[in-house]
C-alpha cells in the first residue's frame, strides 16, 4: 500500500479515547473505491464499504 496517511488530529478530536494506534480513513484504504484487500499471516481479507456506509470484513 502506498500513500496511506493517519487521519488528522482534528478528526481524532471526535474520538473519545486518546490515540493509541494508527487510524485511517476507509476511503484511503480503498483508494476511493468500495473494497480493499488486507493481508494478515498469509491470509487475504476483504474490507468492503456498503451503500449504507458500513464496513464489512470477510475472509
């Protein structure tokens, strides 16, 4: 993946807990589309943004 940037401090202000790990906009992960693949331990997962604006992660 390239050019992924953590969300801004202003966006983080909306989150109740302090930042303890990287947080990304889903639209960046999908490069403006609706689906991205995520690799973990040799397994590929699919992250999808639904029409209702929800996220679904499947194996």
